[in-house]
C-alpha cells in the first residue's frame, strides 16, 4: 500500500494507473475506520482494478460549535486496517495541503443542501461538496463508493456529479450495523455505556416504521408519532428531526409514495446520531 500526502504525488500515481487502463475506485473517509468503511473498500475492490482511500477530517464541513477538534483519530490503526483490506493507495493530506492560504472556491447544491441535515448543520454540505469535488478531481475515479448511512450526502453528491458533468459513478452501499441494530459510526465512541444502550432506539423506530409499511399502514403522521414515542423511551434522547421525504428533492411527503426515505438525527446525551431507511416498492 502506498501512502501519499501530496496532491501532485496522488495525481501522478493516478495518471500512471490510467495510462495502463486500470479502473480506479475511490472511498473518501474521515478515518477512525470501522466495518462500515471497510465494506465500502471491499465493494471498491470488487468493482475496480485499483482502490484509493482518503482519510481527511475536513474542517469546512464542521460548524463552529461542532466536533472537528474532538473527532476521533487513529491513523496507525486505520493504515493497518487498509493495508490488510488490500487498498492500493491511502491519501492522507494535511489541512493546508487541501486548503492552502488564499483558498477561495466552494461548490454547493443550492436547494438540497438546505434540507434535513443541512437545515440543522448550516454550511455542512458546502464543505462536503467542496472537499469531495476536490478529491474527485485529484483521484479521477471511475467509481466512488459511499454509505447509505449518510443518505442525504449521497443524494447531494449525485446531484453535484450530474450537474457538473463529472464522469464518476457514485455507488451507494448498505449501512453496516452493530448486532443490536445501531448503525456503525466513528461518533459511537462518544457514547457512554448507558447511552450506547439507549442508542438502539433510532433503529428500533425505523423498524417500527418498516413494520407499518409492510402492513400497509400508510398514515405518515401516525408512523412519525409512533417513531417519536419509541425514541422518547430513551431517557437521554432528544430528537433533532425525523422526516419522511421523497428521495429526489428531500421534501416531506404527506401520503406514501414509493420510493421514499425516513431519516433522522437524534441526540443521545451530547452525541448526535443519524440514521435512515429507504423504502422502495
Ligand atoms: P465518514 O468517515 O463518517 O465520513 O464516512 C465515510 C464513508 O463511510 C461515507 O460514505 C459514509 O456514508 C460511510 N459510512 C459511515 N458509516 C457507515 C456504515 N455504518 N455503513 C456503511 N457505510 C458507512
């Protein structure tokens, strides 16, 4: 596995691969890797000839009162896991490598970025779109693999890729969960033991919604109410949002029309967790 820290070295490496007509798969991450990330790597290895993984805790996608400084980091462990997973290149740029003095260009999906996560985290998707576009320009991947765990991120980036004629196909991979249903996340490490137990209410509420839909109970309001009730059984929970939306515009729907998404952000103590479920006919 080659470790690259400079943009120009990465570009040269990619150029050499393309010359040999190898397809390039890309998995962008913020590190502190878990099985969710590794499932993306596995998918990338199955799809492309060579695989690049980036590890970059991107400051521009964190709000001023968010956890940028605190975000968990363990680069040695990450490198060991990626080596074992058979990754070809890990790209580990510094903040000044991607945002040198004078950096002044940002990209944003104007409308999608204001919905759901974007409403709660103003500026978040501006940071995400900008960094992912920069990384895609450096890696020039044929395929980019991302997790459904961050479904709005996938929808926003698909829009950006289409709008800007980028020749990368974004492939959405399923959410990997703990045995009790909690979606794996680097932020789960913030949870205390008791909070960790309470955190299962997110998935439980989604399973409740799934049962309603399976039983053809299509009353959106009663589904939302039932979900809220389940989440509120956790003493330390505080709902940021729960929404049932279409998948294209992320607008709330009032009657069930497939496909749609139920997505949520819930605080368990001070930790903000997100989860979602996609419903297709
Ligand atoms: P992050 O390091 O949190 O920025 O995530 C990097 C990539 O891993 C994103 O595409 C995430 O959607 C994906 N990811 C994070 N958690 C999971 C999970 N539990 N299952 C599948 N993919 C995930």
